[in-house]
C-alpha cells in the first residue's frame, strides 16, 4: 500500500512537471527546427511526437521511485531480523570476532561502554573518548570510590571488554592497587593484555572467567565493578550472588547496566515486547531486567547494606547517535575491511533502535551501588 501511494504521488508530480514544464519546451523546439528546415530544404523532416519524451520520463520516474521504495523496504526487512540471537557460547564468540576485526575498537576505542555527557551536553561539544573517561570518573563517585581512600584496593572488573576501564582504574587508584579483569572472550584478554603492556600498566591482570561461576574465594576483593556486563548474563541472580560473594565485608560494589523499565509500573504493550525482542537478539542478550529487579536481587542475598539506584539515561543517551555520526564522518573502518561493511550497517541500525528505546522510556540506564555488611 505504501509503495502504491508514494508511486501515485510521484506519478502525479512527474506528470504535472512534464506537462507544464518540459512539453512546451519540446514543442517549441520542434516548431523552430521545422521552420528552419523549411527555409533551407524542400525535404520535410519528421517531427518528434510531443508526448513520447514526457511519457518516457514519467515511466522512468515511477519505476525508479518504486524500485527505491522496494529496496528500502527490503533493507529494513533484513535489518529488522536479528542476526545474533543469544545461545551458549555466543557472547564469547561475538566479542572474539569484534576483537579480531578491530572495528569495534576503531570506532569506540578502548572503552566499549557509553559516555557521560551530562544531562544537557551535546556530543558535538565532547569527544567520545572524553565522555567515556567522564563516565568512569562519575561512576567512581557514584560508588564512593576515592583514590585517597582506596589506593591499596583489590578491584574486580566483571566484564572488562578490551580492558580500557580496567587500566583507567589501575592508573586512577595508583600503583599500590591491583585490578583483576575478567571476560568470556580469549581474544579480548589477548588484546587487553597487549594494551596494558604498551601503556605500562602492570597492576592490572586480565583473565578468561565465567562471571556466573567465578573461581575466586569468598571475600577476595575490596571493590567489585561491573560496567555493562549484566546485559549478557543468562542468570541475573547468579550474577549478583557471585559478585556479592567475592566482595569483602565493608567492600564497595558499583554497577552500570542497560535495563528495561519496570513493567510492574507500566506494563509492556505489543510494540514494547517486539522492540525488546529485537534488542535481545541483535546483540546476543538473553534478556534485560529493571534496575528495581537488580536491587531486589542484591537485597535477597542478605549480604549488602541498602542499595542506591539511579537512571542515567539523560547523561548517557547521546552516545548512541554520537557513534553513528562518528562512523559516517570516518568511513575508513569499513573501507579497509569491506567484509565487515554490512555488519557495520547492522550495528548502526541497532544503535539507532537503542537510542529510540532509551528515548521513549522503554529502556533505562541503571546505576546501582551498595556496601557489604561487616557482620
């Protein structure tokens, strides 16, 4: 129906343009040519039909418009079909591929998490990396992490990516601190370790470890830091329990994660469920929960003091379109790696879908922090 309606409009516009614009010019040109020919020769030249060219232009325009609309519809149809549904091993596999391709690191840098722009800061006024550094600083403040107090802390970074945040924390807290950073992706560990050596950050160690079954003893770390890793966890309860278990009494826990809104307050409608399903399946997420649900899981462990929560959607939402604009302005990432071009298109499309989900309140950027009980 949409194609027919647009085609009809295009057809009408082309028809009006050709009848009122091009046809008189063609007719005048034909008359002039005929008059000139009569004055120079007795041979009668055949006149070009005044209706052939306009009709041809109309047909070409309609076909082109229809093809463009059909092509756009086809592309959208393909992009709306998620390509990275969650399954056993898919998270490690996807991050291994991203690490090998280099595309994610090229555009996002070492920090594959959102940036902190403040509630009213436009991305044009703050480079992405600067916003990502600001995010870590603000997350440290939110979690009560202070280099003057925590300079000797043992830190666990759960879901470290390329280790940008881990190295940042190791430098911020100072050489007497130690940061242990874990991920499911061996390729990320390899790349993160390379960067730690290049940047002379010896007090950070990267390892492959399952956050749902960590090998660390109870009460091992002064700080447990989790930034955008809960999204990929198939068992949120185990995820929380494991982090609470390895945290020392009196230790600090701070977490940032993409959340869906609390549907107990505003139930999801058909559109909400459809959009969430896309976001789950395009970037290998099993499911999201609300920040309120995370807080309840923390409370249920019985190990923690009261939980503080916040929604940083206004502070971080700029990141989604910022990265799209960055990719458009700098296409070298896919020019030099043409096989990944379509994947970049898919990612840009998903970034826009994420932006819209956060914008309309379907998604929230959940922040949680608490300290572990000492008794």
